[in-house]
């Protein structure tokens, strides 16, 4: 992981926008291509910070070729909670 100096923290709106874009284009493109497809402009550094957060939180994986893959499955988590999943 590369440590970046953050000029400012991303807003929740920015994080959600990137999440939606990744879900839509999962496994289709790399970082730069995804950044260009965002509906609103954002600094590339801010985009990188969001990707680092999503990767560390287990919502995405970036493969060897740089392709971004959405891994978070909210429906499965809801089902497991409904089935009384026991967490230690």
C-alpha cells in the first residue's frame, strides 16, 4: 500500500459516487478508466484515497492487472444476520 498525503478527506457523497461507479463497471476497467467514467469530476488523489479505503474495508479488490472488482455483498450479509449469524 502506498501512503498518500491527503490534502482533504473525501465527502460521503464522493465515496458513494465511487462505490456506485465500481458496482456498475466492476471487472471492466482499471483505476484511471473508472475515474474518467465518474459522473462528477474529482481530484485523482481523492479518488485514490477512496479506493484505498474501499480496499482496506473489504469492499473491493484490485487484481494484478489493475482491474477493480466489487466484492461487498450486502444481500448475503442481511441474510446471514436474519439467520442469526453468531459473531465472536
